[in-house]
C-alpha cells in the first residue's frame, strides 16, 4: 500500500492545502518497498492534492494541519489520515512503519529545524 | 521597576483572550499562552523550541514570502491571514509581530499576537444577507422553532442539552450557540465522551499530573482547562461512565475539579453544552445515568427534529448540497432527473442531513452527465423503499472505521412498532447481524459498519456480551 507525506523541505508541511511537495512511499507489511519518490506539485491546492491522492490510490496520508472538509472527504474515500504531525518527514515515516504515529504526534526531531 | 521584574509573565499572558506566542530570534517557540494552547491543541511545554509555524499552521509564508521577512518590515508588523486550528477549522486571524529587545535595543526575539477575526467575517456575511447561523439550513416550521430558540440559549450561561438522532446537526447547533454567545472568539472545545475508554476520557477531560499513571511523564492540561473562558461541548454524554458523571456534576456545581493524580483544585470558567442521540430519561430508569445529572443537564434542552419530519427541508437541502459540491468539485451539474428526485424526496433518511449530504456528494462525484439519474445514486436507496426499514450509507465522524458505511435501520413507518425506541432498534440490528454471521463478531461489526471495539461496547450495553 501507498503512503503519502505532505512535506516542506525535510519536515512535514504545516498546511496540507499549501503543500507543493509530497513524498510517496510503498509499504508492505510494515516495511518500505524501494525508495520513496518525491513529487513537486505545480501549485498549492488542497482540492487538487486530494484528487492526486485518490488517483494515486494512496491508503494513508501523513500531514500537518488539514481543513475539515478535505479531511472528511479523504476519510470517506477510505483513507487513513494522520494529521497535525510535527517534525522531520523521515522520522514521521519511521514512526509510521513502527506503528507509533498518531494524529498530533510531535516527533523527537521537531525542534531541530534552524531557520538561519 | 522592581515590580516589573517580579511579575509572573506566563500568568499575565494566560489572562489575555487572544493568542500570544513568544519566539526566539529563530522564530522558535519559547512560550504560548493558554488561549493559543487551546487553538493549536498543543501544550506550551510540548512545543518548546519548535519552529512557530509548524504549530500554528498559518498561511503566513505564502503571504509574506517567508516569515523571516517579518523582521525586515515595520515594527510592529500587522498582517491578516488564517490558521488551521486543532478542530481542523480554517480561522481568519490577524497577526501582530513585534520585536522583543533588551536594554541595548538588541533583538532577543519576537512576540506574536493572534486575534481571531472570524466574528468580523461573520458580521460581513450578515451584512450581505446571510445568517449568523450559517451551516444550519432549514425553512420548515420545525427548524424555525429551533432557530427561534438558539439566540435565547446563546445569551444564557446555563448548561444546554441538545438531543436528536444521529446526523441531525447537533455539532453544528452547539457551535452556532457558542458563536452567537458572549463567549464567541474564546475557545470552543469538543469532546466525544463515547470515543474513549473511561480512564483515557478522565485524563482527556480533566487532565493529569506527571506520574498519575504509567506513561504520564508530564502534566497535561485537559479539555476543561483548555476551554477556560469559552465553551466545552460534550457529545455522546449518554456514554459517560457513572464515576465520570459524578465528576462532571461536581464541575457543574463547583466550577472546579482535581486533575487525575492531582492534589490542587483547578478552577475554570466554562460554559457546558452536551449532546446525545440516546434517551437519557430511559438511561436513568436503567440506572445507567444519574438522575441528578440528568436534571442538571436538562435545564435547557433543544431537540433537533429528524429530517423526515422537517416539511420541505429535504428539497431545500438537496439543492444546498448540490450547489456546495458543484462548487467544491468544480462541476456544473444542473440537478436531478424526475426519477432520482422522486426517490430522494421519498426516502426516510435514518442518517438524517448527514446521510443526505453523503448521498448528494456521491452522486456529484460519479455523475458524468449534467443531470443526476437513478444510476448515480447509491444502490442501497433503490432497495430501501419509502418510509420503510432501510440501510443507509453515511460516515460517522468517529473515524474509527475510516470511510466505511454505518448501517442504520430506522424504526420509522410501516412494518415496525411506532413505540420502539432507538435502543431496541440498535439491539435488534446487532442480533440480526450476529445471526447473519453465525456469531462471528468481526464480520458482524463489518456489516454494521462499526469498529470491533464499538460492537464490543454495544454488546455490553445491551447485555448481549
């Protein structure tokens, strides 16, 4: 199954609707299959990203803040949505594979980001 | 001057009814006030040292071309934008950034004030002819009674109880009451009392102190504390365990409580709104709900009528949802053909407005023409028949079985005893599903559209376990 992470640089993007970069990973029985691929989007749009998620047959979305209407839509489309995640995307994927990622998780590396 | 140095800064900012964040020069969080903790859903302690926007989830980086540019602007710098709060609501806000400098004017950090300006946006909508209770749609006499009561309930501080079948809009009504009350702009915190086991729910509602139980490695504020100054909305209040009912009664009476594992009482100023689809009076009779709490909650009761009893509203809502989903999916579907419209107007909607919303959304998604026909409606509608026992496809908000159908057989109309309460209907549904699956609970749960833990809980409730 496929997992999509909405990212901003090396971190989970704080806003799903403003994301312009995503990572798609294929997972089987809790293990990563191959290298995750990164996709650059042509523009930021929550609606279009929802469309991409459905088209790519994604089963789990890991993201930051997502609006209720988009959240409900994806849940209705039988996706698992793990939102309000804060921290590095690599850690988010690792936690997810280990079964420890929940909505609102603040990852250990969340405070490591430097703006300068 | 000495007094200024001794002031408890955190306590001072906690009293301010706007969001306040203190950031270092890297825009990482040093402190948050209580208001912003409630808005973001994170405690200040948990987000210390984290880059501000990961927690606040604003659209500022889009508006200011990078938050670093904030420092190059005027000081203070004011900009309007929006954030996504912990309820997944997009809130229009006004940000005020001001530098924090030392005695030598050397910049140490930034203070950000975040004001919720959704009231101004609502006022703007009101001026342009919409209603302040937008989101609640209905022209029927039955809904008009509800709309007439809402401002009255909004103006008072009394505990309110909202009853009605699932999907009738209890959540919308609770939020509308809050937004029309003097507490609008303060936190609105929703807790589903049926979603968590008792021990977790107690911690969720009242917080816990470090060491209260295994795994409690830090203090947690709890939803009552996060709602301070605002409103707490407790849904599925009928599912609250008896010990927690006692604790809730104490909070309603004393406006104070002990967090789990705590020795210090916490005082709160919170307006309580509750909701349930259950018959609380019946639960009192079954000794599952305290009579004193029932009378305490029943002071202001608002009952939401089921959709099938709201004359003319089905047609109104069909048009409303069609417009809504046409806009969100960028479609241009003109309407429904006669056959599909007839079916929709005759259907019983055991899942009420939420079910109708999902049906229309489904139809708009699958329709390739400019009018929706019978083939574009969910298949179960064709077998349900008018005003009969029917299966409904609608998504409960619990998310526990993400996206799967919740099957509801409504006790309305021909073929069923009119006096049957929801309790009896639910019990019969469970028994029928278990018979169908020859006792296999996992399969029965799937048929009923519930998670296994929900089925287990309901088996216990109905004495079937």
